[in-house]
C-alpha cells in the first residue's frame, strides 16, 4: 500500500514524455493483446493466480524500477567507455609532449646531426 501511495505521489512529478509514452512498447500483435486482456479480466481459479492479482498494481512500479536499472547499467558502461577513451587520450598527449621535449633538446644542441 505504501509503494502504491508513493507511486501516486510521484505520478505528479513525471514529465510529459513519461506520462504519454509507455516504457515498453508491446511486441504482441493486436489479436494477441486482445487475448491477453481477456485472460487478465477473467477471474483466476488457481490460488496463486488469485494472489498475484493483488500485485497487479505494482506492475507499473516494476516497469519503472527495471527501466532505471537498465539506464543505470547503460550509464555505467558509457562511463567506463569514456574513462577508457580518456586514458587513451592522456597517453597520446604524454607521448606528444615527450616527443616535443626531445625535439627541443635536439634542436638546442649546436650540432644535432
């Protein structure tokens, strides 16, 4: 109940894009979506299925939670890629500066050849 209340409170803070666009577009055909809706509307006969109906309200929460986790993983991978690229650029810069320092020393000698 607490999570559902917090989700309702957070709904007001959503951006327009989050309110309008679903997080996961369905890959089902229209007739498959209709079948799924029909099955969800039926009263389940199994005890476990009846218990799961109590948690249908949390589906949106889990969608958001999973989206955040996926975003977190994507950002971590992007950060790692940027750190690797930064390390490569620093090495190239060090090589360039080392080469520039050597050429200045070589040029300052009276007879470089």
